[in-house]
C-alpha cells in the first residue's frame, strides 16, 4: 500500500523540510501567543506547552520515516501511522503522491499540512497527545477550550499558517476560508440568537470521532489472535482492545456480524464480517462528508429538519431549534441519516445510525474519550434558545450574505497572491496556477445557487468580474487550456446581474 520515495520525490521532501524548519523558527512564544489559536471557551490560554511542542516539529521532520501511499483519500494530503499497544511508536508518515510531486497546492501549503501530521507524532510519556478533534475547515473550529486546542493537530497547522502570513505580510493566503467558515463565523457572532452554531460544532466532533474509531475498528477486525493468547485474560487484548472488542460484540448481538471464532488455530472474524466492519467505516465517512457539506437554510415554517444530499442544504425550521446543542445535534444527525439512506452501507446501518455514532464515540480510546466527554459537558451547559421570527429571518439573510462576502475576500486575496506565486522560483509552486480555473468555477456555481435565495448584488458582481479579469492573464500564461473556462466564467458572472 505504501512505497519509498523516488529520488525526485525525496528532493521535494527536502524542500518541504526546509520550509517546515523556517515556519517553526518563526514560532517564538510571543509570536505563537499572538496567533490566538488557543482562544476558545473557558479560561484564558497558557501557551507554554503549545510553544514547547511547536518548537519540536522541525526536528521530527528529520526523525520520522516518510513513504508515499497511493490510496490515501483525496481529502488527506498525509497520514501518520502509529503502532498500537502500551508504548505506541510512529511507524511512518504517509504522503499522497501530490505532496511530493505535481499538485494543486503550493509547497508552503503542503508544509503546513506536514505540520499537522508531525504534531501527531510528538511523543510525551508513553503516548502521543495530539489528536484530531476539530479542523480548520469544520464546524467545530473555535469551539475547543485551550486545554484541548493544544492537543488538536489542526491548531498547529493554523498557527503555522498565521505565522507564515505575518512573515510574508500576506493576510489570508494560508488561512482556511470558504462557505462553511463564513457561516460558522456568523453563527458564532449570533450565539444569543440560536444554539445552531454549538450544535453543528458538537455534531462535527461527534461524527469525526466516530469516523476515526470506525477506522480503528477496521484494523482490529483484520487482526487475528492465537488461541492461547485469546484465552489469557491478562493479555494486552483485554487492556488495549477491550473497547474495540466490545464494539464487535455489540454489532454481533444485533445481527450485523457474528462473533470471533476459532479457525485454523487463530481467533478472528470471517472475511464477510470484516467486510461489514469496512462498510461501517465507509458509512461513517459518508456521514462525515455530509456534515462538512451542510449549508444551513433557515426557514419559518415546518417542524422537521431536512437535508438535501445533492446540494447540501439543511432546511431548519425555526420551530425545530428550541433545544440545547446536544439534542439539536442529534436532530441534525437524524436528518443526515435519513437523506443518505441509499447504498449498501447506508441501508445496513441506517436504522441504528444515531446509536452507532454514539457507541463509537463512547468506545473511543481513553485519552480521546476523556477529551470528548469534557467537550460534551461544555456543550451541555449551553441553554436552549427559541429565536424570534425577526431574528431568525435576519440570521437567514446574514448567513447568505456572509458567503457572498467570503467569495469577495477570497478573490481579493487571490488577486494579491497570484502574481507573487507566478514569480516563485520553485516550479511546483507555479504549477498551482494551472488548476485555479476550476476553483473559480466552484465559486461561480455557488453564486448561481445562492442567487435563487438572495439576489447577488450588482456591485458585487462588478467587483468580482474585475477581480477575475485581474488574475486571468496569469492563469492563462500558466496553462493556456484554462482560457475557455475563464471566458465562460466571466459570462456566467454577467448572468447574475
């Protein structure tokens, strides 16, 4: 599944190592505190531990083994493989081929991804404390208290992004923007109006941890044990795998699989049962993707939350949100489950999907389970709010306006960045420009979808047209094949007027 790097890929990795080293060198205690990445609910943050860990990241680049893994999901630039057991060690950092070859991201952006992965590899005591609780592009970002944020991998990536932006005097170049981030920010500013923001944050954490634990379950399902070891209660399976074994037994008790049995001297699951556990991981991935695609559409009428899997619209009636974050998150989860009930994995698990999600989270590894329990307590303390009709209608408009403003800001950042990228000495940096027409197309598609809800203002269309005209010569020079698409996009912008 993985392979050694080629000589050319090793050369790119050396460049990435240099960039990570430069980023880490920027992370003085004062500069890291200035990023405010630990700011969240609860007590004021102390950056002592975070600074100490951040300073170790550059050294880890020289200590861990890097390999290329062709089958990593497209959403993952890299993954850190850590052994199981009482004293886990980092086996390797797995890279998608695009991390060390032609791709759609600059080398600095890739280095920031490596900062995330390297944070997972930082050893403390007998373990690795940095996990995945919230992502910069997700609903939970900004909802972690400092004590958990310093244990969250994307916190290190965000700190790296902000340090680079400050050094380059290029605000916005490496932060994560987009529709979700814009709507998440607007909900945060309207916390007294509704609990929807915390509910989506809790749902994001819940489904993400369920997805991670389902991944663990697939590995455990493939592990066979000798009969002698299996019958020894003090053996490590009972200490380190008891919760995954409990998950298998729960699935068996409800008819999804059969329990492990002795076959040819080893205790394990049958191939068919392992396939079912794989399907569970696939299904959790579908739910995770659905959470990320949620586009809140606030309406007045109705009493049930509905999700459109095609466009991502989550229709939320005002009468359905008078709940605390935990209960409201479950209602949204139910809507996602009902909407993605097709396909073999979904058909198998839909009837007990909510129960399975919570079971996976409750059967998480001890450290993560403790952190998520603390987060649950924090979200449970947020009181239910019944928004007035006027406030609900106003927020609905604000959520759409936030998306329009996000597009404008990102296009402004692009116009400022593209000439600098075009002048960069590294070919892999400049190659990024050859795929940007597709990114602009995604935004224009989004604008047309929004135009059916809230008309896109003519002055904004004019500004966006000017911004697109500004980057077009650079994108065409990078790849002449982008010209027809860019011309078409300019025309589609005009259709919005």
